[in-house]
């Protein structure tokens, strides 16, 4: 049995700091869904950096989640 994966979509998850409470950073997370599965890691990261350059919050991390359909050939 051979199983093939078919790319469906990519999700970008960004974590950013919105402030400090009692000396600890307040971290928020935002998911951006519906991205093309063939986007490169570099392009995805550069878009996240460009978006957060427009905001007052520092970007903490960028995570990529890929979704695939698995089918049997």
C-alpha cells in the first residue's frame, strides 16, 4: 500500500507581546489561515515581519502548520 500526501493549505501562527503585567510579558497569538500550501518558509516569515513592522507589538515567533490529505494509491 502506497500513501500519497496532497497539500491542502498552510496556516501561519504568530506570537507577539502586547505588554507587561507584574513584570511578566503578555503574549498573544494570532492564526492566519487559508494560505497557499506552496508558499516558501522565507516568504511566510517575511510577510509576518512586514505585518508586525506596521504594529506597535514586537513579534515573538512565527510557526507554520501544513495540512495534507492522505490518500491510498
